[in-house]
C-alpha cells in the first residue's frame, strides 16, 4: 500500500524546474505533499482530493490523476529554499483506511546556486 | 499557538528499558498519529487515533502502545526497548485528514 515516489533524488540549478511523482497500486481518496528539511519535521504543502484537481502554492503546484492513481508535484523556477526531501502521503479509497495515510520514501531535492 | 509539542527531543535508552514519548496539541484536533522515521527513509505509521478513547494500529505497532484519554494528549509507550527501535519519532495531528497534518519537532531515540 506504500506509494512509490520517483525519482529518488534530483539535483537542480536555481531557476530550473522539477517534477516529483507519487504512484499507488490502489485507488486513492487523497494525496498530500510535505517538505522536510534535514533534522526538521515535515511541513504540509498541499492536499489533493479525489476528483482529479490541481492546486498551486506560489511556484509549487500539484496534480492528481485519479484514473492513473498518481499525483505529481511541480516545482518551477526553483529556489535554494526548495532544497529538502519531499514526501507524498496517500489515503486509500477503501473506507477501512479512513483517517490514516501511508507515506512514500521521499524524493531528495538539491538546488544549487 | 504551540501546535504539536513533543518531549523529550532526544533520549538514549538501554536495551530492555521502557519509556513514554509525550505528545500534546492545542489545536483541538481529533486525529492524532505516531510515525517513526528511520535514516533516509519515509514515515511509517505506528498508531493513530480518531478521537479521545479510540486508537488503532498502523503499519508497525509491535513493541509500542498508546492511549488517548484526552483530545490533547497522545503518549506513545515503548516497552522493553530494542536496538531496532532506534529512530526519530514524529507525532502529528489533524482537524480532519483532508486538511493535512501538523507534525511535532520529533524525538530522536537511540537504543544501545
């Protein structure tokens, strides 16, 4: 049930774009995204619910493709502050899992000057 | 507004010892969670609670116990600590899962 994130790591120069993917083998109800800096707690970025919506947060946006059971996080014109590990958390459509999320292993993003 | 507060921040335990990790939130959230994060890995759910008096197991509950007597507090008990329990433990809370989680700053536990 754990979602699969890709890529595992990405290195960018400031101003470049990146896409991080999160895929599930089961039908999803929601996908949420977090960023964690080294030695700190994960910080909530955004959540997408079943319905195939897209959301934006400054230069970071995400989409949720319900049919493909996949979400993608888009980071445009990356800044040094975007460096960190990005996690997706997924909640399955199955009601028995309501109220809890399973997280992927993370994607480490490094933005260099 | 303190959010989610975890204590202690660091702890070293000897094999076989027991301890309680404290977690409290002041946001009146019904949903609370305990996750562990091993180095370079993602978050694994240990236990969660959807309200006072209600708890349920997550992916990796063995060796742990929880209680939820109030909305604010969700302590995690480790009995008979083992080296495999060396990890960073995060407590999180949520008004509702569709609102995302607020995480505490974590407890770094080492079992030697």
